[in-house]
């Protein structure tokens, strides 16, 4: 294959299929994508807009097409209007991207709601096949080289382990039984991505593709996957600071944190079962980096904050001769504005992975996640170097 045609293969038109397409993050990403593609805004916050990514032959922002699944009837346009009212998106930008939002929302199909689409009506195999057909139809309709599925849906409670989660054959047999619901909704969507031959990223702490049988099946089917739980704000800052203390030979005694947030995430995480998934993923890296088991973290729902997230940290450190030092940080930002550019980055990078024939977890994409699949590296600087080296090597491989 000539270099030019190989590079074209990697950079060809690519679909982004959002699970949770009508939520705040997907709607913000769609607004941002349209604004960047039309020159209405620069790609600030997009890792892939800088080198070495910019020259790696990734799909152009203008070559990304949005569709997705959702169980909500609130359109992407209406969701974006709400974000305008909160001051997160400017009215001029909303007006300039209105048509793009309408086009994207026209590509949204009904998702899987286990409360209404349970095993009494059809098997989870049939549900997954329906979802996969939506993705395949989207790809054919827009003449896309490939599709990247990104799960942005609401956080689920931790999955109850089942023997089928570890065995591919047992899982496939259970999925065909209409009397059983062996997978959570996020994992049904992940299985649908496999059936559609689409790359996949889990931007939430829900089980998704993280169940061993699905991860193995993705590898067998040649599907690149990345996860888990987007590292957007507080956790990213923690994984920048914690290695700095270690590099100075300082001992972290405790690292306490609090999150205040409203909106859909705040309401979801007010559920004590759902919040357990988020707390586990947010703390795992910090515990590994500091060696401290004293890392209490609380997440509180404050409805009037809307999409604004406030994160406080109190770090207590032992220094020379038993001295003590304290660091306190306050982080405040629109959560969707932190997540949206990283979502676009993941779509572009997984398109490259797919073009390169990579299958299974891509550990080098751990830079984007709190709980990276296939990697135990949490240091943000080490992760940044790893993804840069990976994109250089993978782009060269596709270009051969």
C-alpha cells in the first residue's frame, strides 16, 4: 500500500457513536466539533490538536460524523439550550452550531433501557443485535470508514459478578436466553459495538467492555478498546501532583477530597449504589501513586450547581525530620467542557488504532482514564509520554 493511500485509510471519514448521545457531554462535544470544523472556535483542550498528534494522520475534525443511542426524549438541541441558559455555551456559538446539533440528533436511535426492555420482551442478544444494526446502518448511510462507540451514559452500580462474565461461550449462551438479563445496560452496548465491528471507549466507570469475556471477545474480533472512566479534572490534577511528592521523597499521610456537583451526574451519583463505582475509579490511581490507604472521598449532589463541578482536596504530607506540610486545592469548572475535548481525542485516536489493526485494550490510551485498561500506570506525565510514543509508532505503522 502506498504511503498516501494508507494515510488516507487512517484519516477517512469516521463516525462517533455516543451511548448517552443526548446528555451534556455528548451535546457539548457535538457543539465543539461543529465549531472547530467550521472555524468558529479553536480546538483548545484537545490533546490531538498538538504535535505529535496533529501530523499523525488522524481523522480531521470535519471528517467526524455524530450519531448515537439514548433512552431520553430530550433532543441534543434542547440539551444544548439548557447549557446555554446555565452560561456554559455562548448564545452565538449555539446559533452557529444549531444545524449541526439537529443533524446529529436525527441520527440518535432508542437505546437499551433494562427497566422497559427487559428479558420479558426479548433476549439481550436480540437487543444487542438491534443496537448493532443501528451502528452499521449509520456507517453505511454516511459512507464511513469506521465507527468509534463512546459510552457517556449514566454511571451504573457495580456489577454483580457472574460466571458468564468470565467465559465467552457461557456468556453468548446466556445472552440468547430471553428469561435472563446477564449483562448491565452498558455491557449490552459494548457487546453491540463488537457485533458492529466498531472501536469502543468507556468514558464512565460502568462495567461496559470491562467484563473479561467481552474484553476477550473484542480482542478476538479485532476491536480496539480503551477505558475506563474519563480522567478530566480532579483526578487528573491528583495524578500530576502525587508523583511530584514521591519525586521529592515526601510521604503522603492522607489525601482527602470532596466533589460538589449538580445536573444529571449529581442526581445519578446521589444513588449510593451508583456512586460506589465512581468512588472506586477515582481513588484507585491515587492509592497506587501515594501508597496511602487514607484517601477519603465524598461526592455530594448540589442541584443548583448544574454542570459546574467543584472539587476540594486536602493533602497532608510528612517531610524532613517528621515535619508536616499541607496542600489544599480547589477546582471549579464546567464538567462537560473538561470531558468533551477528550472524547473527541479518543474518537480520533481509536480510529487510528482501528486502521492499524490493533485489537483489545490499548494501554497507551490510559492517559485519558482514571482506571486504565491494560495498564497499572497512573502518573499523568508518564501516561502523556506513552501516548505520544504510541501515536508516533502507530502512525508510522499505518503509513508503511
